[in-house]
């Protein structure tokens, strides 16, 4: 399915690919949450995706989200907003006003800042840098367990799973070990969610246990800026 196809047709194509990936590994498509990544894309495209059945949206930056989400709360009633990018402690208060789920907790300092400012129990994922890339955020796999345990002791945070961004690879099979390692770690910690897999590798991620996939380009096309 090309980026020139109608957006609704692109969403249908992604859902079909999710279903096929689930069939290959004996899972139900209902167990995989599709998050449409809206970074740089306008409100009109997001509303169109909502009309095509998308109910989960992900933004990378708090500042950009602040210009969109308040408008979209009305036009996309009932949608769930995920912060999937790095969160700085000085933007925690704004993030809590905008987002329902935070995917990128990578330090106890950040977790404590969220806990101190939250007025509700906030679902969070621990971001893990499985491949150890210097350019990526996230804790090392050996730190993820202690961090998840510490987060679980905070009154206003609920650690629901793990998240990773895999290395860029020409062949998605090359990053399968990254997804498998995160699943093994998730299972060892007794958590339920695995946020992993994007446009170029989400099918392999699903085969390895992803419960949340974050798709941008395959739905909206290339970023607008």
C-alpha cells in the first residue's frame, strides 16, 4: 500500500498486516494495539485517521502535542494519547495534562517527578535501550528490573510494561533479537505490555510479542517537516 493511497485504505492495510503477523505466531489481533504516530502531521490528518477507526495516537514532543491535543479532545472523542518520545522533567506537568500513557520513563528521577505532579494513577512504560545505542534513550536491560520495581512503589505510577526503539535495519529480521530480548525481560518482570515495532519492523515485533506497535509513515506518509 503506497503513501498515495487514501488514508483509510492505508489503515486497513496495516490492520491486515497485523492480523497476518498474529496468525503466524498464534496470537489474536485484538491483543495488539495500533498507535498512530502523529509527529509533524496536522490535525486534519489525525481527524481522518480517527474516522478510519484509529483510537490510539502517539506524539513525540510535548510542545507539539500542546498545539494539537486540546483541539483533538473534542474532534476525536474517546481517543487515547501516548507520549512516545523522551520526556524532560521540566515538561512533566504539561505532559500529564495532555497524555494518558507515558512510554518513555528512563530514570527514577523522571519517575519521581511524574509521581510528584500527578493527580491520578498514570500508566507508564520503562524505556529500555536493548541494543545499547548511544543515540537512543532508555536504560540498559540490567537496570530495567530495578527501575520497574522502584516505579511500582510510587503512589501515582503504574508500570504496565516495557518499550524500546530498535536499531534501523534494512532487514527487519536483523532486529528480531532486540524484540525477543525485550519480551524475555518483560516476562521475567511480570509486566503485560510491550511497546515495540514501527513501520519498517512491526510485523517481526508482533511475532516476538509486541502488544503495542507505533506506526507513523505507513499511515500518514512521510513527515511534513
